[in-house]
């Protein structure tokens, strides 16, 4: 767990060929435009990333908007 929490893959993003679906939150605290810009910058070098914004959510999208998260996972699995 320690290794998972302390590993930063950002420098290696360009080499990750596996498709990535990034489910990310936005809300009044972090408006969509700001959230889009933040996450797209962080994952800019990833060649196979799909961004899925989820409204009215915080850090734990899977708890805050369980239905939207389940839909994103189902879409990814297809």
C-alpha cells in the first residue's frame, strides 16, 4: 500500500499504452472548467486516456455519485 501511495507515474505517462478512463469530479468547489484543465494537464502525455467528468462530486466519485461511476466503469468494460 505504501508503494501505491508514494508512486508518481506522471513522468511515465507517455509510455503507458493501456487505455485509461479517468473519472474525475467537479462541483461548486472546483468548477468543471478548472477541473477539466487540471486533469487534462496531468494526463496530457497519456496516449490513450478518456476523461469522464462527474458533476456534484468530490474526491470519492464512487461514493458521491455511485450511479455515474458505475456507468463509467461499465462503459470502460465494453
